[in-house]
C-alpha cells in the first residue's frame, strides 16, 4: 500500500503579536520568522517523520519553490510528483499571539494551478488499496476524490480550510474524515461533539471520523467502534500545524499496523510536542522524539 498526499506547499510568514489584530487595527509585531508549511507539506513531513513512506504531489513556484522541495526531500518525502509552475509558491501570513493561538491568511499561488491532466498523470502511478490523502489548499479536491475513488484508492480527507469547495465533495467516497470541532460544525451544522459524530455515522456509515477537540482531545467513531484520547499537558507556544502533525502520525500509525487506539495515542503525543514549538514544519517531531518524550 502506497500513500499519496496531493496537497499544498507554502511559505509561512509568521508574525509574533501581543494579540490577534482586530478589524481596522494597526499594531507592530515583535518578531517575524519564515517557515516551510502548508497543510499538505506538513502532513507529508509528519507522515515521513513518523516512519511512513509518502509520495507528495503538488505544485511550487519556479521563482521560489526550491526550499519547499528540499525540505520534503531531506525528510524522506518522495518529491517525484511535485511540479513547478511559473511564478510564486503558495504562502501565508500568520499571526501568533502570546497564548500560541493563531490566525492564518492564505494565498494559494502555485497550489491553485493543478490541471486535470497533471492529476491523471500522478494518479496513474497509484492503484487499488493505495491511500489518497487530501486537504483543501489545492484546487480540484472534488475531482481528486472522484478520480482516486474510481481507481479503488482509500480516500482520506482533512477538509481544511473549510469553504464552498468542500460542499462539492462526495463524502460518501471518503474512508477517513479528519475534522476539528469547527469543521465538524461547518459540515454538520451541529456543535456538540457527540451530535457531530452521530450525524456523520448516520449520513456516511462507511466513513471513519476523527474529531479533534483541542484541549478536550480527540474522538474516533466508525460504526460501533468508538475511541477517545486526551491531550498531554505542555506549554503552548504555537498551535500551527498541530492538526497536521496529528493527521500524519495517526495515518502512519494505522498504516504501519497499530490499532486505532494506539494510533490515537501516538498522534496525540506528537501533536502535543508540536504545539510546544514554533512554526509549522519545524515543529513536527520525529518518531523517536515522540517515543522518548516524558509526558508526565
Ligand atoms: O495547518 C497549518 C498550515 O496551514 C500552515 O503551515 C499554513 O501554511 C496553512 O496552510
């Protein structure tokens, strides 16, 4: 079984601020860093650092994509299906406040230039039983779901960031749906975690749902199978990429032979470490760090 992640690669311009700016407000940042990120890249790096083999597919800009490709390659992510298009890569402007909370302004850039031909070309190298991981920072996600499903691939969707494109996705074709509580609410119209999980299991009984709940941990539901796991207390520095770290480690766990409960534990530990560090990709731990970390 191969894992293909068709997803974004971004530069994150991260501004440390006293508080997240209000509409109309001007305020000085006290620090600025540039990190490699993008939900796609972060999830590929997390998969690779957790020990899985992952092929990343996506696009970077000819002008500036080098460091994104290099970081993937340095981490063992297979870059054969990352193309280059004229212009700039995707980027974000991120404010991180003193409590480690953030907001993210996203510019798609090269991530939004996928063509149907390029999707078909990449997908031709994958087949039945392989996993197709998707987020919502590249164009054509509904098409990718259709195409991957037709090939018999196991579709894993993290519908983030949520927008009208997700409404066009056929979620009945999704094997694993990973959502946070906001995305769960946006998809179901419900706020209570139990009701969100009930909604998905009634509407999409074939789909395993992983609902992350911030400081309340995570809940998993697939038919009669139900699991939950708490978080590990750490000093929160920056929550960017915590969800991506969780996704990568959870998928590496279940594809590597762990039970769902074991994979939830591994992913919860990895994402707890990620929130204790600055940045997106740089905050993602390696498997041995997660195994050796003292969570007491
Ligand atoms: O999930 C975190 C990521 O979201 C950041 O790295 C940023 O690029 C945005 O895509």
